[in-house]
């Protein structure tokens, strides 16, 4: 279940990140072939604009559940950094248009934060295994508090006898 939630969230994050390329493609097509022929592209982009904030909220919720199920608690680690960054991105999108300082720059900031999000997700996927390293050593086995499995000396999961 935990892994499935993680992969679902990765798919949703990639889907969310496609909004800007969709906008650029739809706008380019609109200028190139005209309003009538670009209607389909514009409709896809408009639908994506509508579901974008809803998907963002789902990603945050699924991310929190994924982290809780994986670790048994919400503690600071790479996944929580991803979720906190998503919350910050949501805050920029919600409050940016209302703040005088960000009114004209919030979209570029939000887009740039998306690139940082991509880096954080890659770090989480690459180093998430570090979170499964031993928390408590007992003899030759290391125990994870929420598992009936131990870890041998190289961090490979083995059943406890």
C-alpha cells in the first residue's frame, strides 16, 4: 500500500508539472493555426487549470498518508521535505496574487519551485532507502519499530526468527 501511494503521487506530480508545457503548446498552436484549430489544445489546458489546485491538495494528503504508513509517524525526512515544499508552493499560488510584492511574480516563482520539487522528488526516490536503515540493533539483526523484519549488516531486509 505504501509503495502504491508513493507511485500514485509521483504520477500525479508529473501530471501537475505538465500544466506549463501544455500552456506553452496550446498558446503556440493558437498563434500558429488560429482559434478554431487550437480549440482542442486550449480545452485540455483549461481543464488542467481547473484540476491543478485540487490535484495539489490530493498530492499533499496522499503524501502525508504515505509517510505515516511508511514510518509510523510524521518525522523530518526527505518525503516530508517534499510535502512541506508542496505546501509552500500551494501557499505561493494562493497568497501570491493577493500580495503586492508577489502579484506579478508569483507564477514564475511557483514554476521555479516546481523545478526544486523535481529535485526533491529525485532525492527522495534515490535516498528513501536510507530511511529503512536500522533504528535499533539487536545482536546481528537490526529492527525497524513497525516491522517483523530485521536488516542484516548491509541493510538488506531479512525475516526475523
